[in-house]
């Protein structure tokens, strides 16, 4: 998962001088979304890339039977929507604000000019999309291959790695998740998740902190099943795009 302080720090622009980055900052749009407001829906034309600067965004997909499938959550400093860099594609998933959120966006037409002027950018696009495909493949494999307990363990480990804050007991998620939320992430019922969570708490794998946020234990995260490199998170206060008036 890519964490950025500002859209201008995106890998697409890393070869530019600071003066040039200052120029492209003028292209960015700043938007605020209320809780439950859609950023975009599945099936509509993809025309912009987003970075979350405040709040939380849920990525969703609807099955052919109308069931909502949760692909994941994004929080501050996370970039998404890179698939817009290809042809005139449609959104393959929807995005909705889980809470009042602020985002910075850049439109496809603005990207195209930079892509045509720097061939190295194309290679970086391929790498980023390759990483995204790997993560989605892992999540789909969790649902299709592993039982509910294993799938939930792997999902909690991934969430703790991507969205956790280190505490004495382990990695604490920076947002709350209900059993319904967890069930949507692993494709299981709320009752099944509740039963599995009881066993995970007894095993010392997870605990619920005083503010009702999950904490995944350090010893569990050190196991090969869930070991990943922790991302380095930035500080949204440094985003120059939001220092300017709209």
C-alpha cells in the first residue's frame, strides 16, 4: 500500500524538480465528502486518481446477486485509483466515505501529458499495478481457499500491518470494525465471525482495546503467515495542496 504526504510526492512525479512539482500542484482538486457519500460508483468512467488526506474510504464491489463485497479500507495518506492511467476504462469498484473525509485528486487528462513526456513513468505504473493485483489476488485467495478462521487471521494481520499503530500489546487498528464489517471482508456471516473472534481472543491473537478498536498481538504478527514490512505513514498536515484556499 502506498502512503504519501501529498499527491505531488506520488511516484509519477518523483523525477521532477521541486519547481516543476509546484506547477503540477496547481492541477490538483481538493474535495470533501460527508459520511456515506460516494466518491464514485462501479461502472462509471474512470477519470481521476485520489489520495486520502483525512478520514476513511471503503472500496466496494457488488456481486451479480446484489450483495456488497468489501475490497478494503483506505485511510490518510493512501493513494488509489491508479487504473485510470490506462485507456477509457470504467471503475471496477465503487468508493464511499466511511466517515467525513477529505481527498486530493488529479484527473486523467492531466496525467496523460506527463506520461507522454517521460517514458520512465510507464515502468512505474506497471510496478504499482502489479502490487495492487497481488494484494487483490491474496484477498480473493483468502476467501476462496482458507476457512473462516484462517481467512480472518490473515485479514486482521493485513489490516494491522497497513492501518495499525504500535502499542505495548501489539498493532492497534486506527479505526473500529464491527463483526459485520469483518464478515464482509472475509465473506462470512456475522455469527460465524463472532464465534471465530471469541476463539482468537482466547488464543491471545486479538484483543479489544478500551476504545473498541482491535489490537493484533505482536507474537502473531511475527509468524510467517502474517509477516510483512510495515508501511511508513506520513503526516497530512504537510500536504501543500490543502494549505491553499480552494
